[in-house]
C-alpha cells in the first residue's frame, strides 16, 4: 500500500470522518474526553487500519449508537437529564432508521425514565411516582416514549414498560389507565415466573389504591407485596412494605396493627444498619403508640361514663 493510499484510508475515509466527529463530540462534552475516548474501542486507530474506503452509512450509524448511549449514561450519573435525553434521542433516531429494535427499546426506555425524573426536578423530592401533576409536560413526553418502548420490547421489556406507564399515568391523574398497565405488568410477571416482578406490580397497585383512598384494596395489595418480597428475601423492600402497611393501618384507626407494622420496620432497619429508615420508623412507631394509648384512654373514659348495665 502506497503512502497516499494509507493516508486516504486512515484520514479521508468515511469511517475516519465519522470517528473524528465522534471524538470531537466527546471532547467538547466532557472534561475527561481523552480518558473516555481511550475506553471506546470504536475510536481505536486499529479500526481504521482494518477498514477500507467502502464503509457503509449503516456502519457509521452503528458506531454512533454505541457512543451515544455511553454519553447518555454519563450524563445520567451526574443527573443532567436534559443532555442525557438529547443523547438517547439521537440513538432512537439512528436505531429507527436502521430498524434496530434492541436499541429502539433501550433508547425509548431511557428517554421515558429521564422525562419522569425531569418532571420533579423543580420539587424538593425526587420522582417516586407518588405525586400528581396532570398538566406536566415532561410526564406527557415520558408517556409517549414508554409506549414506544412497549411496542418493540420483548416480554421482559414489556413488563418494564407497563410498570413505567402505570407510574406515569398515575402521576398524570389517570388512575384507571394506570391500574390497567400495572395489572398487565402483573400478568407478564406471572407469565415470566418472576416473584420479584409480581411484587413490584402488586405493590404499585397498592400504592395507587392508597392514593385513591381505596384502603381495602391497598391493604390487600400491600400484604401480597409483602409476602412476595419476603419470598425473594429483599429486606430493604420488606422494610418499605411494613412502613406502608403501618400508614394504611393508621388511616383506618387500627393503631394496634400500625404499631406492629412500624415495629417490624424499625427492627429490620436496625438489622440492616439503615440509620435514616431506623429514625423514620421510630418516629412512626412513637406516634402509633401514642394514638393507641389515647384510643384506649378514650374507650376507658367512655365506658366509665356509661350507666351500669342491669343484669
């Protein structure tokens, strides 16, 4: 190979041009661009030596699809969700043009989740799916992309998409549609024989029912959630379940049950060394005990004021 041919192959080929653009994007986006570039095999000089001039547009797009998700994940890690979405949108566009369903599903899911996270960026708490904002534009965008994910995903991906659709619709104040997607997620989890998946779906149904003040349904769902979580030995999730059951019992004025649930949560949190949850559950436990004592006192006072029964 002549010197001119070698230069043309390594400098002026479509492949080399595409890689230069990718490197420029990496260096302009991150302070440690050189370090990131070194970790990306598609940026290696050896790749240029192994390829000729006839590099297809599809190959260049595939390299872009490899780099952009990596950039998106890095932005996710620093909670810059807007820039992460831009990266994933490019991946989505390229993957749709190449009909790569795996990357379509990946990008659509990431975009949807990031829009959910953006929906509460101005609030004092992170997105949990528990708040309602029917006019939230970011949640509406999340809905579009979770539906796209659902269209192309396999069964496991459909389970994730249904869960996210349920959470998003719940926050958009559409509880009936939210329940439909959580129920579909539960059906898929049963089909996949995933106890953990079932626990997530039925737990979300319980939280949704709680928000609608359907306490009977909420208690039934969260008791089932607790049993499933215990079966997979997820102790942090079990702590959360006991706390939720304690809150539900308190709302029903069943303070003895509330005391028992918060006590279980407190013991588990202590065993796990979770200081924050230990303090939180300790406060809940104290309130439940105080209410129980007040309830017992009022009952005793009421009984003392009643006329004695005649046998």
